[in-house]
């Protein structure tokens, strides 16, 4: 899933759970649950990193997500502030997104060096969880995004 979808899900968890001892680990776990849902991806073979990184659809989705992610980190905690402490919303959003930071670092390293790094046990697990990535997964991403925005509105106005 996209980083913005992970972050919005973390915010929804913060808004629903509100107890840090439960919300924080749930936000982190949500990342892997969401990645198990078929979602956007362009490479049929997960080894085709350099092909994926040059794909136009991949670059557009990453570009849009690169705008939506920081905007959500700025706006959503303040939107939920009357109900949830800003620190808890930010922490849940960050934990829900955190595993993808490894991919961001890897993307820039491999793009700059033109070498594929060996995958750690964590990266291999993360790839295994993401069993189905497809260009049509953009529909799942869009639906999830809409559901999380709707959930945030319901949380704020209940």
C-alpha cells in the first residue's frame, strides 16, 4: 500500500483506540496486514527493481504519494486534535508507515549506486507479505484511501 494509506490507517487507529499501549503496536501491525491485501505494484518479479523504478505508473504513484504523505502528517493530527492527542496521532501514523522507510532508503541507494543490495530478513518478510502487487491494485489503493478519509470524518463527528 502507499505510504499515505498506511499513515491514514495509523491515524484511524489512533482515533478509534486512543489508548497508547494498544494503539501503537496496532498501528505498526496494521502495516503488514494492509500489505497482505492486493495493492498497487508494477513489477511481476520483485527482483526487477530497476525496471520498476523506471516505470511511469510507479513514478506517478510515488510522486502523488510523496505529496499526500507529508500533507497528511501535517493536517490529520490537527483534525483529530479535539479527540486524540497530536503526539498519539503522529506516533500511530509514523509506526504504520515505518516499515516502508526501508524501501525508500533502498530505492534511493539502488538508484544512485545502480546496485541491488542483499535483502535483510525484515525485507524478505516484507516482500513475502506483499504477495500480490499489480497495476490494477491502484483501485484498491483509491478505495482504501477513500475509506480512511471517511473513517476520519466519522471519528471526528461522532
